[in-house]
């Protein structure tokens, strides 16, 4: 077949295959055009999941009548100057409108602020209709009907109306987070109305918009991020470790205001939370990267969802470091959802509340109570271990200073007389009052030989002693591990590993860092490395696979996190086996010491496996349970 020039319509339809994947893609392109036009209000209406109708109306600057024909021509745009490296708008390729018009029935009606009237132009399957007068307010209305009617094969790849509507909602929400000062409305016969009122461009306004999109719980369970490194500025919010989701759909990332789905950013978020989340849980994040447009390429793909950074290692390091620092500075916090689940479990008729099943094989409190055959509280038989318990009228006190809150009553408590007893109570009260002002409060009891019950001035705290101590031991091991070079073991015979030359070069460039982690490597010819030492903690390990994994990671992210993560995993296993076990009785001073260590240790709100170490129930919540509020 001879070489021939493709028709303009066919060229646009090919471009549409890249730009217009589904109705949500059309909404994204049209909303971005509205925002580039300076709109303060954007209204979206859809029908049939967006396949029958998409209408986007804005109050932006509008398009002059004489430029309407150019607006639907390929590679015509008002947003790009002479420098392709200086892109400061959401759109710039000049492909969206002609691509949409080639596969649908498209009409554009617009009026500028200075225009006496509006004008309208249309395209049907690539055929341009003449410009004609129209009636409209200032701004632009773009209407897309019968999407993909000109390419019916594409319709076979569309999902149901509900799925397409959901994808459109997600696109609008992602864009709306980056523009809190703009009012967004999404409505139609196939959906309930989504309305996002305008706030303002400030940290507080941005957080209000985030709450509109992600729910009111997120601000209460998030930590602010604000970090700068070599001209790259990172801001936003990340969830505390005990507030997670089952997937990564609620991880929002923006580069110079543009919503992106970038593998490097997603990997950096995973790396930052690797120590504090279970493998099957994901953090909730909203991160904004601001940097010179010249050092980021947004022209990787026509959909503009992918970006490439000139220095990916810098960006990854900034994200990981900023999140870890923020988690450390935030101290210990519990998720508000933990209290909500606990309150639900206490309500009559509610199913037992669990987070992944009963911990450590313990039966429920109710089952343990009935199995004991008890009809009342017996201090000598109860699995609960009260501290400083007093029985009025009997003169009975447990002297925690001597017995640690455990064991049989101290007879001296009966013989010291009322004055001495009052002095002892006064001293204890003063010390307890100080502890009540701390984050985790003063230990009051041990329940089922595993859960510490503590009291603060305005809440009740329940701590899983094994999970909490496991985190403390793990952090101590990590600090010891990374504060000095990791001990290594010499191999009897060096392991020679053949690699592509570029991989061998990358590994050689990181040899000093790898040596700190106990892995001694050196070049062995142009396409190989020799491994002479491995970290002692790894024991018998597959050196070939380890080195290849490191080479792949350095190629992707310019880091050697794989080796560090393996060492941290071993430290986590050691911490699990070396921590306080469930079923061990603790004295009052031991419980309080554990609580104080938790308060001083970053990340202690979750254990090494990502489960919460404590749950806090506010006094107001308890009063609601008893109908006092």
C-alpha cells in the first residue's frame, strides 16, 4: 500500500484514542480549560454516565467570536509561549477540543466580558459547522453529546453508567482539591448532585476543601507537611498511621497544581509509611509539589497525568524525609475512628468490634465473664488488675508503692490510722494528677493480662501492652542499626554477579552507602560486580537476587532502600519476639513507664504490623454511651 497523508478527521480520531479514554477524560479536559480561563465557578452536568451528555459551564474569560474556529483546530492554544519548558497552565497541547469533536457531537458557546453577544460553533464527528450568534452570559459552555458515536468500537470498552459516573466524580474531586477558591457542581439525571462550595486560597481554605472531598474525619486524623529542599517545595497533609484505607485511591498528588498519578510519588509515600502500616493498608494523603517548570516534564503523555522529574532522587528523598519527620514531630496520636468503633461495640445489640479478629487468641470480655460463672466483681478472682483500689467503709487500700498495685492487701493499710492514710492518699493524688496531664495518662488497671487501662483528664485510654512494647523495641533496634555501620560477614569466596554494564555502574556509584549497610561490593570487569561481604543480620541469603533487586531500585528511584527495608524487617521480627508478651502481669510503675516511653517514641501509635497500640475514648463519648449527653 502506498504511503499517503492521513485525513484531518482520522488524525484527530487517533489523537482522541490517547486523550479521550472515557467520559471522565472529557470532563477532565473541559474543566481544565475552564480553570485556565480563570473561572471561579464550574458546573458539570452528565447523562448516561457521560456517554449521552456532558455539559461544562464556567464564568471564565470566554473565547472571542473570531477565535472559535481556531479553538477547535489541532495544535492551536493560547496557553503556551515560545518556551516548551515553561508550562504554567493545565492545558497546552491544543489537542483536546478537536479530539473530542472528532468522536462526538460538540458545541461551544462563549461570550467574553467585553462582548455584546455570544457566539457558537459545532463539530459533528469531525465535520465543522459554521459559527453562529447565540445567547449566553459571560463565560463558556461546552456541550458534548453522543460520545464515541463516530467510533462505535470504542463504546464496547466502556463500563456501566455507574462506573463511568464514579470515574467522573473522582476526576472532579481530584481537580477541585487543587483549586479551593473555585466552586464546583456535578449533577445529572444519573447521579446525586456533588457540590463543593468555594473556600479561599490559604492553608485553612485548602484544608476545608480537602474535608469537603475526603470527609470531615481526615483533617482530625492528619498531619500537616511543609518542607523545602533545593528549590522543591512540598506541602499538604498525610494521615496518622492508625488512619488508613484498603486501597490507594485516596492518595492525591499535585505537581504545580496539576493532578498526577505518578509512580515515583506513590512509591515514596509507601516508603515513608513502610514502618508503620500493614502491607494491605494505605495512607491517606494530599501532597502538593511546587517547583520550577523547567525541572519537571509534564509533556510525557497526551493525558498529562504522568510527569518526569529531572532529579527523581531529590523528589523522592524530600517526600520520604518530610513525611517521616512530620510523623516523628506529631508525637503519639490515636485515630478518631478507633473511638467510634469502640462506641459502636458498646451499644446494645452491636456485633463485637474487632480489627482483624481477636488479638492473641483472647476470648471476648463477655465470653470470659460468663465462662467464669461470676455474678459480681471479686477482686481476688477477677482477670482485671486494679491499681490503688479503695473500698469505702472497710478501710481497704492497696498500697501501690509497696505492692505495685498487685497481690494481697497490705495489712498496714488497716493500722496506720486516718491521718497517715490521708497523707498517703494526698501524695498519691498529687502524683496521679501530674500523670493525668500526659497524653496517655496514668495507668489504672490491667485487663486480661494484656490491656492497660489508663486515665487522662478527659479520656479513657486502653493500651495493648504487647503491641506497644513491640514498637518501642523495634525503634530502639532501628536506631542502633542505623546510627553506626551494620556489622558484616566476610564471604569465603566472593560472589560474582553478571549484570548489564549500566546496572554495575549504578551499584558501584552507591558502594559507600551499601557498605554502611554491611554489603561490600566492587566492580569486577565491565559487566559484573563482586560481593565480598553481606550484612550479618541477613544470615544465609540469596546474594544474587538481593543485588539484582538493588540494581532495579537504583535504576527506578536512585536509592538503596531495598537493603534497608530487609534489615528493618529483621529488626521487626527480633522486636516481636523480644517484647513484653501478652499474659504477663505488670506492676503499676511498669505500666506507667511503658506509657511514658510510648509518648517519647515516634510512631508508637501503631505496632510493627500497623495495628493500633492504643484506643482513646473521650469522656464526652463515654457520657453519651450512658445517656448523660
